[in-house]
């Protein structure tokens, strides 16, 4: 992918009308500098899906021309991976989609300048998980880590008990992240990879974050296969929504070609002081809804690491992690108490988010080695692939059950009671501690769980 400065848009046009729409925009003096059609997403949604870039912003109303179904601007100011965006940008993101007249009252041009500010090269070391107050831990010398805390975590989530059913045989887990170090994933556990980085390699991981996710997912589902999806970063050094859409286009194409359902792990998102101000991406939501309707994927998403910044009274969950079609995952400490940073629900797009929580602490995989994160653990980033692994076990055991039922099985199998939290839902832990064995045992009976009923009544 060739990144360009300036405005970025996702346009959904009537099927077969993309060229006509672009010509009309050019006639109005709004020609775009770069256009990329996403064929697989177009097939999925039965409409023409385009990513377009230009050097100057275009106001929303100018894109509403005949043939345009939806036009979403500023998409490359939305998501971030590692290294994260600056604190000023984090503050600005919460106001990015507010109408122009309100932006002007709040100093909209200043916000845009903040959003486009360059990222310092050392920022990753300062904000490794997107918010202040967290550390990247300390490297553990080779040979001294053993399996780190993973063995204890597997016991806590009932993974070994779940292996009496299966170990994820034949399931596919896609890790959309910073890449995966090929040296830590055996050849028989790989099923391909994709990157839009010029000359890039999806089985290389400079940061180490994606490799952590892959290794944790495989610890839970040892016989699953990993697909590495490595999006390019934009000129600011952050993961843009356009890169995510290109990854999703590839993944949807693969699913359509093979007919195989895939688990998708997304241990990233946007941090803002108050996620209530930040709507989800329109195209991403449309993709999730239609792919879920066709039973093409099982999604899990880190709920976020912002509670200690936002406060206990503010909803701080990553917005796209609260879609009804995904499982938002919170983080617990070794003492099974919510981590100080784990973001707070209820979800902006679906209230039962986070869905569950998983433990993270101590020595964890990172890149091709290990790091000691101490009590903090590896953030919600490292809790999420535990859920991805359990989804792989469920996918292997119940290939004919729809995604909604398997999400309900995850929630029904979780336990808030052993966390000392009463009730079916808590805004920090969702349904409680992830339990793989209970989820596998419940299986199709999960349709009796209240979350299954709630999803069926939800309109997002």
C-alpha cells in the first residue's frame, strides 16, 4: 500500500457505480489522488467499496452524490497499533467525528493539526500499550523464562480440562497485528500470511506484540493454525483504518475462497479519555455485521487499557471492541482482580461488553523471547488471544454452530462468582473469568444464556 498525506475516505457506492461516482466527484473539483477498490469487501456487501486519498480535506456533504450509499471521512485518523499515537492525539480523537460547526467552536483546525502530528521514535518505549502508567517490562535472558506465566494462566482458564475435547485441530486464528516472528511458530501451525507493506514480511515482527498474541493463542489451542496479517503503518507511524480494511479485504477473500470460518484476534484500538464521544467506524461495522450473518468469522478484540486514565465513572472501552459481533476482552491480575488499566464498559455499540476477562501477569512471550511484565502483565492485548484460543477450540468442536451461539458459550462459561463479583455482568469483567472447559461443555446450550437473547434483539 502506498500511503499519502491528507484526507482518507471509505466510500460505499451502489454496485457498479464506482466509476460514475468518481467522475462526478472530479466534475465537482474533488478528484482523489489515489483510489483502491476492495473487491472482496465489495462482494461481501454487494456494493462497490473504495478507499480514496487526497491532499486536502473534503467536507462530508460534498461526498453525498448520486450512487454513494455511505461516505466516511478521516478514516486514517482512527486506529492505532504500536507505536501508539501521542497523548495530544489521544485527546483529539474523541472529538474527531463531531460535526464541523461544533469542531469550529472547539478549535477544529487545532485538532486536525494534533491528529497529523508526527510520532516520536521513542514513543513506543514510553507508551507500549497506548496509555501512560504502563511499562514494556524487562527482557528475560534466554533459557531462564521456561514457559513463564503461561502454564499458570492455562490452569486458571481451564484450558487443559478443555483439551479432553480437542486442541484446536484444523481451526485458523488470524493475528492482525505487528507481524509474527516465524521462528516461534512451527511450520505446521502456519497457514499463510499477508502484508501490504512494500517489501514487507508478515512473518517478521520488529515490535514483538503480534508474536506475543500468536504464542498465547497457540498455548491455548496448540493444534490451531496461525495466519499472520501485518498492516502497513501510515506516515505518522500508526496503524490506519485503511490498512485494516485492506487486511479485512484479504481475509474475507480467503474465507470466501476456502469456505472456512476464521478466528480473528485484534489486540489494538483507540484510546481516548471518554469513548462515549467516539463512534465506531461505519465500514468496519458493516463488514462485521454481514460477515457474522454469513458465519464467516469469530472475532475477539482487546477492550482497552484506559481506565486508570479515564477514571472509574467513565466508559473507556474501545468502541469497535463493543460491537455485538465481537468479544471484548478485559484483563485480570494474578489475584483475579480487574487490572488497574482494564477499560470499563458497558459497550457503546452493544452493552454486554466486555464479554469476559482473562488473566495476565509476570513473564510472558514477546517477539521470539520473553519479558517480565510484573503484576501489570501484558495488558488486554495478552488477555485477548486467550479468548481467540478458546474460540478455536469451540470452532473445532462445534463447526456447525453459528458465531452468536459460540459467543454466548464464552459468556455462559465465564465465572464472575469466583472473582467475588455477583451477577451475570460487570462493567470491568463482563461475564467473568474466561473458562475454556465450561465453554466447551455448554456448547449449544448457550442459546439459553441471556446474552444470546440480547444479541438477537439488538439492532446494531
